[in-house]
């Protein structure tokens, strides 16, 4: 049980500039991208105009892919 408690209490990296898990700035295109790691591989789900739109898409994708184990932000 301590493992799960630790897993769900993880914070974003200090390098995270968006403030949202799995949301990154695509500097070349000037958009926000969503990238989620599944089974050791990264799944790209799209680019969005705002980081809030990207965060919503990331949350939905994490819930769909990871179910009850998704880390919701």
C-alpha cells in the first residue's frame, strides 16, 4: 500500500513549464502537445492551442489508457 501512496503523491518535475502532467510546449509549432508513456513507449495524442485544452486531453487519455491507476492532476 505504501507503494501506491507514493506513486499517487508524485509531483511534477521542476523542469515542467506547463504545470500539467504529460503536457509539453512544442516550440517549433508554438502549440502545446500531449505525450503519454504507455508500456515503455510514448504515445503522442495531439497538439493544442492552449495548455488548458492540452491538459484536458491528457487527463482524458490517461483515464482511458490507465484506468483506475491514472495519475489525475
